[in-house]
C-alpha cells in the first residue's frame, strides 16, 4: 500500500502538471482538477504513441514526461489558480474511507486472465522495444496495444512498476465525485474496485464515459470533452459512440466547427497507423480494408480469430460450424439461453429499450442523440461479435440516467456496503476460487501488501529457436517473459494451422512450416509440456 501511495502521488502531481501545459497549448479553459488531469494523460499518451514507433518507452522517456509534469505544476503555482482544488471544501469522512479502501483492494494480486496473457506482455514489449512492424504475427493480442497500455508502459519503469495505474484512476474518479457533488457516482465504486489490481483498459472507458456524460448534461465546453472522448475511443474502439454523440450534439446545436475535425483526424490517423503497423489492418481485430501488406497475419490465423469472436458471442457453448448452421431464430434463441451470461444479454436489450424510452418520453434532444449513438453501437457490435462485455458501458450509462437524482445518503450506504463486501472477497477468496476460474490468481490478504502489492510468481521461461526466430516461452502464461515470447497456446495454434512467425527485415511475418520445421515445432511443444512448471 505504501508503494501504491508513492505511485498515486506522482500520478496526481504529474498528470495535472502535463494537463496544465496541454490546456494552454490547446487553449482549453476548465477549472476541474479531474478534467485537466485527463487532458494531461491523453496528451502524454499521444506523444508516447508517436515515440513508440522510433524508441522503446524506457526510463529516459518516463523521466522526460515527469520533468514536463513538474514544469507544468510550477507554471500552475506561478499563476496561483487554486480554484482547481476547491473540491477540498466538499470532502467529508467518506472521502477518506474510500481512499483507504481503494488502496487496500488495489494492493491485492492481479486475478484477470488478460493481465497475464495480454496486459503484461503488451506493456513489456512496448517498454523494452517499442512498436514492431507485424507483431501480430508473434501474438495476435499484442497488436491490439491499447492506448491505455501505451500510457502504462511509459510509466512502468519508475513511477508504477507494479502496474497499479487503475488505482490512481479510481482515486481521480472519487475526486471528480466531490468536485461535481454528483453523489450517484458513489454507486459505481464497488464495481470499479474489481478492475484496479491490473491495468485493464475497461476501467478508463467506464470512468471517462460517465464523466463525459455528466459534463455534457452540465453543459461543459465541448472542445475538451471531444478530446477526451476520442482518447477513450483509442483505448477501446467499441467506445466510438462517445465522440459520435458529441459531434451529433454539436451539429444539432449548430456550433459544430471544422476545427473539431483536427483532433479527430490527429488521434484517428495515429490510431489507424498504429494498427496498420502492428496488425496490417486499420482496426484490430477486423481484417477489413485489406492493403495486402506483407506483414499482415496469415489468412488461417485471421479466420481463426474471427471464428473465436463469433463463438465468444455464445460464450463458447457451440462450435463455429454449429453457429453458422443456425437460422436467424436459432441464433437469437441460443444467444438468450447460454446460461448465466444470457442474463447480461437480456440486460443489453433492456438497456437499449430504456434509453429509447428516455429519448422519446423526455423533451430534450440530448437523450435522443444519446439513444441514436448507442443504437448504432448496438447494431454494429451485434453484427461483429455480440459479447456482453462490449456493452458494460451501456449498462452503467443507463444506471446513471435512471438514478442520477438519488440522495447522497442512499448512495453512500449502498456503496459502502458493497465495497466492504468486495474487500472481504479479495481478503478471503476461498468461495470465489471454488466457483470461478478468475479466482485462480487470488491470494487472499498478506501482511506484506501493506508495503507493496502482491504479485503472481511466474515460472522460469525456456528458450528455443525455429527458423530464424529465437523466442522464449513457458508452459503456462508468458507474463513478464522477455520479448519475443509466445505462450504454449500460440505454439499449438501455429502447429495446427501450419504457420510460424519469422523475422523479416524490420519486423515479423508468418511463413508456412516445412516438414523439418513441423518436426522441430512438435519437439518444442513436447519438451515444454513435459517440463515442470
């Protein structure tokens, strides 16, 4: 907890300082500590993304942004605009209660599978090497490289070596709650607690979308909100509805200016170019707009990825062949009858209907524009991969709109009760471990986490070579294994599809295995499976 405290203080200080500089350069005036801090995060991430094409986001890059943050904070002190800290007048006992609780829950071990299979490997390769052309050919997930993990990689050398950036983000969300005195936001804290042990890109999309929505309802300057919403899209493309909403509202209010296209084009171009460089296509994981680039993944792997996406829509209950054989009625029926997760699918439909009701029952055009934006997302996601996790932000938005006038007393009571319940689960995870796969890496409370966060101890990697590629791998999860690294899962996948990554002139490509390489890969897999974890 003490090490997390160090991390949070640096982030609070540095992001605000960089936000001050960004606000002056972009001529944005906003007196919210939270909004300016988010502006600092997105401006740093934008620059980090550009630098990653040329350099690893190492210690020297981190020091550069730390210094710029200090400079920005000194500039703030010189101008003495202390209205940014007026939220202190609203602080009460519950503010400190939640601060302590967030630090406590954030100090537990990371438990999400994606943390070990996707988040950490992504942060590791960006920190060690920077962007590599065709990295999708080594591990398809690495080419996703969310802007949130770019930001995390840039501060993982010194500031946040335990990758607890989401703890900071939830603290910032708490500050915003007191800034705007929007007590309903307390209700979301228990849910957000389950994301703060790892740098999940889901949490920033949830938090920032709620902040942007609240700011829109309070008529905050749209310029800064457009910047922030585009940043959210770059973190997770399924959040495209948020900048779309701001653009539609600006058009309706007749205050749309062509200058608004500048940040859209700037972030959008960087987002697309990053994907093309790493993945070979403009938007991960969609293999549309094929430029036939030599470093794009093989067609076998792309087909496999799309098949997995479709099967995940049905929670892996049916094979790809079974699903494509369903008629329309069967697809709908099975989507609502896949067990526990079908409850969330019902919630998706219910949420869209509620937004539709709000849009047509209230006289404000804002609700209609919000409904149109969410409906567009609903249709698009249903077509590509109807997974409930892509709609969690919609659930939160609906809850916010329904209960936004609830009293402080009620929200605090519910939030405190549920937050304590969550902390007990993390402290005594026996039940969760017995019932859910995600409990595998829960360790329960350890006295040592009062000093530093609990970490999962990974196995020692083994090194192999196939063709011209030397790589590291482990039997279970590659976790912090030095790049290039591949999991046993991907080795078996490449074996099945008869392809394997190879080094090209300035990146990676995939090539068909010859007979000798097939035998060598089989020997590697057998050796790895027989090794002790």
